[in-house]
C-alpha cells in the first residue's frame, strides 16, 4: 500500500462543479459569485495537494455484513447487494489534505459567509475528485487481470452507520491513512475526506448512478438528479 499525492491542478475541478455542489444544479450563478469561485479555485491550486491510498483484502460477505479479518462491518443490505460477486475488497482513504484544511480554518475566521460556503463546496468537490482519481488508478491496475470494480461505498451512506468508521480505520496498516484522523464521534480530520470500500471481481459492475439505491435524502447530488 502506497500513499499517492495529487496536486489540485491535476484534478481539473471546474467552476461548474463547484456551482453544482453549492446547489445551483444546472443554473449559472450571478457574476459576483462566479468571480469569487474562479478566484478561490486559482488560489487553492497554488498550494493544495490531495492524497489517497488503498489496499486489497479478502472478506466474507453476507446479506448485511462484510467480515474482514476479525472485524464485522455492518454495511447493511443495500451495499451488500451491490458487492455481490466481489472476489476481493478494496479499502481506501482519500482527502483534500491538511493544507486545504488549514486554509478552510482561516476562511472560517473571516466574517464572509459566502466565501465560507464556496470554500466548503469546493472542498467537497476536491475530496470527491481525489476519490475519483483513486478509482481510475484502481481500474488501470486491475483491468489487465480481467477484473472490474463496483461503486465506492462509505460509512454514513446507504444505511452503513458512520460509527463504523472506527472499524474501517482499524483495518488500515497505518492508524492515520493519508494523515486522516478520526475523532471519538467518527468524524474524519481533515473534514474533506472520503473513506470506504469497493468490491472487485470479474462479474461485478459499477453503476453509472447510485442515487436510486441510496437512502441519504439530504445529498445534494440526489436532489439535483431528481430535479428537487
């Protein structure tokens, strides 16, 4: 298992993606918002570095749980169904990094709610883009073996309780993968981080959109796809 560093610029995050994360959907915000978003992206690109790591492990899957080593992950039936036919499992962690986290803390000290919201939305895009990059690396590594992978699934979604982060992180060879630490309440620090599992195998499939199987009603992506 190796940690990978990804400069912000390599992720090609667009203003339109930030607008979507902000809740604009397919609409375009006013010129004042567009200018701030563009300035923020340019500034963050000058220092931010995303990080990810993943490793493959064996596991035993049933209708509600995934057993890995001595740990039973209570992933729930929704995720378990998506992992059917997996021959092995990938555990991953991805983050927007400490540099971005420190910058967000400085932004929070400013009396500018618009800038804070833009920074938060950009951070969400950043972390997801790092995870997307990680998936692309995984694909290129397993494709020569005739393997495919499922969508990625994280604690806190699809009935997998966020407290299961503790079990998930206990399976990593290092206690702080990519510098990510867990609080007692299972919050990841840096906040803009993603962790979870992916199934791999010859017969698994990755769904283009997984909103139909997810029960997290407050997700902005679900609202956009449903036209809410």
